[in-house]
C-alpha cells in the first residue's frame, strides 16, 4: 500500500462520483492557469461514467482540456463495450473539447499496432495532469492484470489473455500512469472489499504498481471499504 495515499470514504457511489468530479474541475482550473492545458486520462467503468455525466453538466474551460484513455478493448470503434464510446456518450459529445484534443486508443487495429501508436501519443503527453483509475475485484487497474508481465520501459502495452472479455486490449503502462501530477482511484461496490483489503495489506496487485510522486486520492464508498 502506497504510504502517501489519501482515503476518502463516502456513503454511496453517487457521492464518490461527485467528490471526484469536484476535484477534477479544481485540478483543471489549476493546470490551465499554470501551464495552459489540462491533460486528463479517463477510465472505463460504471463509477467513472457517473463522474463523466456530472462533468458534462459543468462549466469549464473545455478548449484547454486534452483527453487520453488509460486502456481500451480491442473491439470495433463503435462497439458498445468500448471505453471511448461510453466516455463520448456520457461526456465528450456534450462539451466543447476540440476533437483534435481527444486521443482515442485505436484498439480496433489490434493490440500491437494500437499499442505502438499510443506509445507515441503518451510520450508526447507526459506528464499527465490527472489520471483516473478504477479497480477490479482481482486488483487489476486499467488493463493491467494480476500475473501478466510487460516490459517496464513501455509507455503502452499490448494485452493478451485478459481474464475478462474481450481477451485482447491495450493499456497505458503503470510507469506512464504514475507520471501524473494527480491520481484518483474510484472504487465502489461490496464486490471490491477483498481486493481493497489485499491492497491495504501490501499484496502484490496491479493497483499497487501505480506509484506517482504526489499523494494518491482514493475515493471509495462504504460498501467497498468495510475494513
């Protein structure tokens, strides 16, 4: 368990989403004032989707936002299970972020070609201003799964044999996800309790490989925490 983590325990998933949304908007204002842009990495999942729907209703300096994705499933670009489609429908199509500032992972090309293309995009983006991540029941985050080995020098990985369908994916690496000024984990639901306990006890889980220099903010609901 990272020593400089800040745990924010809230009653319900909706409160987790609201708190995260407020921190994202505050970080965006700070980043744009400091260096003229806000580089945000999006996560997939139901709790991030709640955050995106709240962001879509917010008033922000969208012209200076730059959007990236932590991971993507190797499916057709218009497939309902794509993280990019969910984020577009919940958030991006409702705000005025320029299309040229939205960097979708071209996962429809397959794991290797897509990872190679995204490595170049990530290299030009680092450091990120904020990274959003979730956590699975097995302690995975983005598409970094327990037992999978990847080259540490890569900024994005081709992922095969995912324990969750589809088996082929692309993921930004732990090294690159850690290269951010702010990092938020969003964790909700009773099915995450065991993974949370294992993470806090120091087990070797993918979530534990995300180690930015600045403190990590973990927004978690009561069902998931229950420690």
